[in-house]
């Protein structure tokens, strides 16, 4: 099942962003009002920066 490794990779990326910007708010799976029904994987709201995480597919491994 590929979901667990992908989830672990995503959690590691969120952790990396939080470590890189310890003084900033870092939100995962954020839905800012200006984005409508869509969401951002990682969002730094005070800087208005969104990060989308595209995991490698199982076929690419």
C-alpha cells in the first residue's frame, strides 16, 4: 500500500518547513478563504505562501 510512505514523506516535508522557518506559522492542509473549495498542502499565512507537495508515484520508485 503506497499511502503510508507518501504520508510519511509529506509529514517530513511539513516538519522541514517548520524547522526552516521556526518563527513563522506553518499550517498543513489549509483552506484559505480566497482559495474557495481548494486547499494548500502547506501554508505560511503571514507571508501568504502556499506549498503543494507532489509525491512520487509508486511506478517511479
